[in-house]
C-alpha cells in the first residue's frame, strides 16, 4: 500500500498575493476600468491652466517697466546677500551701479501706483 503525502514548500503556482485595489476600491480577477474616465483625467492634467487676469496685468506692468528701463539704458539687478537678504540695484547696461533701490520701491505691494525706476 502506498501513502500519499502532500509536498512541502510553497504551492506550485507561487504564493497568492491580493490584487491591487482599483480606484473604486474593488479587487479581483475581472476588474473593470473606465477607459473614457481615465482618458478624460489624463487630458485634463495635460491642459494648460488658466492664468488669472490679475497675474497677466502684473506681467504687463513689469514688461512696461522693463522697457522703460531699457530705453533709459538701465537695468535692475537683484543679489542675495549673506543671511538671505535681497538687495536691488539700478545699474547701467554696462554694469555700472547707479544707486541701491529699496525693495519697497521695487515691489510696491498693495498700492495701485507704479513706482518710478530712476
């Protein structure tokens, strides 16, 4: 008479791991994926975000100041000093320092008036 002994070690098809959860939380062999929803999410992520009108206006104002400085032969340079402080200088295009500009003049936060650059 022969006796049947179960084999030792892992099962012949490897250990069974739980299936990863889907977005709906369901697991299992016949998971259903909504391809149209996935495509819509991917396309939405690729679209360019809308820039607020206030940001566009501030960019336009900065461009006007830059053009005015360029027409005068000047530029504004920012340097980071030791300790993290920021310093602004008005310089000629060849690099000669004209004057140091206070940051309150450069970045006029909360005021509708545009400061003069020179």
